[in-house]
C-alpha cells in the first residue's frame, strides 16, 4: 500500500534528521507530525484516501515491511512516499 506525506514549511535541519533515520522511524515521525502539533506542515494520505485503506494500513502496520521510500521536491512542498506491505 502506498502512503504519501505532503511536507510544507519544515526547516532544513528537520528534513536532514528525517533523511538520517531508518524507514520505520521516519514513517513513525511523519505520522506523529501529521496527527500532532505539526499537522499544518505535514499531511498524510493512505492509499486512495478511503476508510477501507486506513483499515488495511492499520492491519499492515502490526507487522510492516517497508518496500520503498522516496522524497521528491515539488513546487512549494515535498512529497514523501512509502510503499508498505505486511511481512
């Protein structure tokens, strides 16, 4: 399943700290930011955005295997994409 984070207005030091983390920690940090105090800077989309995709991701996250991660610059924001599967 594809999980996408839109990252806006974060400092370079925050982005560098994310780059130095393993995928599981990076995902957890972005998820915490997206639902916590930094939700104005980080937003999250699980799969197509449907409720069933959030339920499926919740089941996958019990034993996740991160297949790929990439961060791409866009005009005015960065797009971080994770591919997650059940192990």
